[in-house]
C-alpha cells in the first residue's frame, strides 16, 4: 500500500518529535567517560557481509532497563579493531567512531577493502572498557563456485514465553552465517506468571522500543550467537505491532498518522539494535530493508520485507476462505518497487540456488473449520485431539486459510511462482519464519492440484521460544496432509533449521528443543530433508 499524501503530510510533524538522526562523522566532540558498569552488556555482532566488506555492531548500554542505557547525553568515542586472529597479533583494520545518543549510542562500522572468503575477529573499546571478541567473515568472490555453505535460520524469540536454549545449540554448529526472519522482539506489556517478564508496558515510543531491544539483547545465549558469525536480519510484525500492514495498526482506534509515528520509532530502534548497513538507516517511518547478497555463484540470497509495503489483510484477517477478497489482484505483500527489484534479481541470477528469506508461509495450507467437519463416511473416524475426520480430503472451498500469510495475497503469490517457472530459475528455495512451527512444503501454482509441477520448495522454521514448549504434532500432520498435498512435514516444538548447501544438494536439518519453559532443554535432530539441484521437490532422508 502507498501512504496517502494526507497521512504522510499529517504524520510529518509527529516525526519531528523524534530525535534527529545525525550525519555520520565527527560532528560532536566526544565527552570523557568513565563507566561504573560494563557498557558492552548487549554484546557485539556483525552482519550484511559481501565479498569485500561487512558491518561491525555494538550498542553501548551500561543499564539495560534505562532508556538512556545509563550513559551520558553526549557522544562517546569508540575504538574498533578487526584482526586475522583471535589474539589480535595481525590487525587487519582499526579505527574510531562516535556512539551518539541520537542513535541510542549504537555503533555501525562498515569495514571495506577486505579479502574474500576469510574469517576475522573483532572487538571494541570505550573508555576503560573492552567488548567481548566477535567472529565474522566475508563471503566468497562473485566468480567463485564454493564447495559448501552452512547456515541457520531462525525467528520468533518471545522473551516471556521461553528460554533461548536453541541458540546455545546453534552456537555449537559450524555455521558461516545466520538469517533471522523476524520477530526479534515482541511489543506487548509485561505479564506475570510467564518464564520471564517484559519490562514496561505496550511499546509506543522510541524509548520503549530501545529498552525492549536491550532487554532481549542482554540474553547471554542470543549475545553469544550474534558474536559467533555474521547475520542477515529482517523484520516481521512484532518489531512494531502484531499483524500490522503498512500504515494500518491492528487497533481500530489508531489513525494512520498516529501509527506512522509509532512505526518510525520502532524502525529506528530496530536499526540501532541490528548489524545493518547505513543504507537501512530509517527516514521517518521508512527503511530500505530488502536487499541481496551473493555467496559466490552458489547462492543468491534475496532478503525480503513483507510488512512495510503490504496491503491490509483481506477478509478482516484470521482464517478465511480463498474468496474474491483474498484473490484481489490489488493485494500485495511486497509492494510494486520490491516486486520489480525481486523479479529483476531473479532474472539476472547466475547462482546455483536462489533463496527468498522472508516472513510468512507461502504454502497454501487450508484448515477445516471446526464447526463444519468433513462429511463422514460410514467407517470414518474422528481424531479426538484435532477434531479432524479421516473421511478424505476436503474441497478447497471448504477450507480456511491464514489471511496474514501468502494465501491472503494469492494473486501476487501466483505471479511469483509463474515468474520462477517462466524464467527457469535454477533452484528456488523459500525460507520462512513467523508461524512458530516447523513445516516443509512443496510449492505449486495451485498447492491443491498435486498433478501440477513443483515450482519451489519451502522450509519453514519454528520459533526460538515463542509459544512455549510445543509438541511434535504427528496426528495433526496426518490430518493436514489429507487436505494439503503440499505439506511434507509439521512439528510444533521450538527450534531452528540448519542448512548445508553444495552445488549438488540442499540439506535442511530440523532441530527441536524438548522444553524452553525451564532450563536444561535438550536439542535434537527431528528430521532431515533435501532437494537435489536441477530437480523439484523435497525428499526426507
């Protein structure tokens, strides 16, 4: 959706109430500072690498739950180093920068001129304090076909509903990078009786969002994983508000002008908390977050944004039929500019694998409404837990689909799959978060017509902690597969997915955690799937 001129102009005055973002460079004289506690409590991170540059990040914060981080309202000079070794005997690059209060004392250093396909170590210093040491890397050169890429993707780390046990396991893997697909924070007020408690109320202001990001970042398992390798990040809804769409809040009494002011605050706090390049620095309620990265000629990674430009969910959101409203050609998740950018990138891609890292499920998975079960046969049985009948597959018109996901934007979904097929895209893979469960889907132009060719494969990763412990969901999977031939796997426990990519094969390891509501959770391999290069469809190993 494009903002109305009235909404943008009306909101403009509200954006002026936000702190002005400074131009990068030595605009201010840094103040001498002595820290009474560790200013690197949020750790370090790196991100958005290419074959010759990357971003180093930290945010000075001595008091996690204070809006100012316990720091003076003045710039603080921060020194940084990047070295070939962990002991910093071979320093590759060093410099100083300013952590300014206008950006929450966050630091984003873009280091360029680096050799391709190399690992490095980095650290920061401020005053008499020194940060933890982080580990990062550049990507292979664009002309090289690497033998292997090993990465993980994750999403949905609700602080209140579970521990970050999965990140502890992820840190033990030999990973080149991590893709985070959104819901890095949750915006709700603190609630009693959960695993942990949010500080403060429902997020509205820049200070609110800063404190919430800091509270999440202070988790030691999350901080350790960020320091382990570079990340590519994108947002979903909870970085601002549940199920928001462009300038529309889920709260009916909030005007677009009011919501754009809130979104501007949320987008700035997100930038401050993530290892993003300066190109993503927000301008009011706008941020250029969709982008491309190439892992040599092995993988072209397209990181998408399906929140900032989307039209409002059809049919009032929720699970609804695939009716005329859901099929409206005007519905969009991507917006025109991002859609054209993606189409051009896919056309030009020379890589073996084309990967869409995005937020909401692309598989057209329909659910039977509980009030209207499928017609029963004489010998049919109904599962007591799911309420589903084994009387056979339902017709698509009987099913209900999630309007916040791609089924609510089915015309644009069809455009994308047609484009992939028409361009003979080599090996398209979709990575998805959001839904707090593991899925594997074969994607067709019509997912309920199994006679059609598979166009792409979708790997959906469960949440890190959102939703509590969860369950394997074997009975639910069997019921869903009768109505949805695209579905190959379902598991509702917490976890993440680790992918090993070679020129010949894509392998996805689905890890689950048996409990996140208490310490001591055990992470194990629940399933492994692969896609062979040059073929369509997933296979379970």
